């Protein structure tokens, strides 16, 4: 699942390729927009909002997209071969005289009135990489449901927008709390640091090709994806278990030594889990 920094990079690339230029190609490959045609309109800007992308075009229209798990926007010089996936995964093509943007596997693709953008993204909390960032409101949102596990509260885009599954695990590590700790049980001094810490991580990574929360080359993440390898800080074996809101479980990593709080007792490294169930 893309994090806010990935979406920010995608928006910037789309903006550079499309903004200020007239669309000469518009091809929607989703049934509900089969007849939509944006050719002749100038793209005004492409803006990220949390993990949503808003491509605004002349005439008061916005193309709202979301990458979810594996969607992507690719940009190609005209005449170059497209490499984003098989043609049947293409949902939309927008092109101008120079370049073509191709949206692959986009699970959310809606053409809306720009005036109605709030219906698409108005539910989002303060955007970690947006002009509306408000750390006090983000913290208040996070703490509004004190019994909620920290990891779930961080992923809920209504609290603050931009954190995905990788930053969820990494932030919990940096806070010294397991993702299952009720957010209200986080010590006040650590809770107070949370919004600024999250913003720092996303901002540090929005220009980087490889995401890093550690600042160490070749060891880019403290716990995410490391089970059962050792924690970068204390060398205890990192654990993984699923955490979700019921709709979807997500692999969640933590160090049982560096992080305090509840955790699934049966959690084992994934490879070991597979072996025991086979
Ligand atoms: Zn550790």
C-alpha cells in the first residue's frame, strides 16, 4: 500500500508532465466513463491529498484517483513503450503533445466537479504533506478514541492523512509502543511528539527514491519487513502479526524488546507460521 510520500511523488511527476498543457489524448477504460472525453482541456494542477490524487482540469473538473494496494500512474515520453503492466490493467490514459500518463489498476477513479472535491476527500484528517497540516488537530483526532490500538489509529486517514502500513510499524517502533497499545495509554510526552515525528518521516522521504526511517544505508527500516531478523537497535528477533480493522488485515512488525504494550501472543515470524500450518 503506498504511503503518503509515494503519492506525493506521483502527484509531482503527474503535475510536471501534465499541468499547463492541453490534453490531446483522453481514454477512459472504465465502463462508467466510457464516453468521457477531456481532450482540448488544459490540466491545471495535480495535487495529493493524503493518499488521494486530484488532477484538476479546465472546466471545473477533477479526476480523483487512489492507488490503494497496487495501483500506479506511469508517465511516458510519447513514442516510448509503456511498461506499467498489461494493457487490460489500464484504467485511464491522459496525454499531451509531449507525454502520456497511464493509470494502471486504479481501484478508485472518479471524474467529479472540482467544487465537489470535499465529497471525495473531505473526510480526511490533517494532511502530513499538505498545506492544511495541523499537528494539534491530528493529535486530538488520534486520541479521540483512547481504547483504539495505536496502529489502527495511525492508519485511519480520518485522524491524519498519509500514513500507510510501513510508517505505521516504524512510527510505533520509534514511539517505543507496540501497535496494539491503546492509543490513550501512550505516555503523554511521547504522544505529544507523534504528529511531528510522523511529518518528519514523510517529509524526509518524499524526495528519496528509497524509503528510510533509520538514516542508515542498506538498513532502511527499523522493523518493517525484518521478521525474523534482528531489531536494528537491540538485536532481538523482530516479530510480525496481522493487525486490521476487520475489513483487511495488514502485516505489522514490532520488536518485543524495544516496544512495550500488548501484542498477539502467538505471533511468530511468518515463515515459521507457514511451516506450522502446512
Ligand atoms: Zn529492539
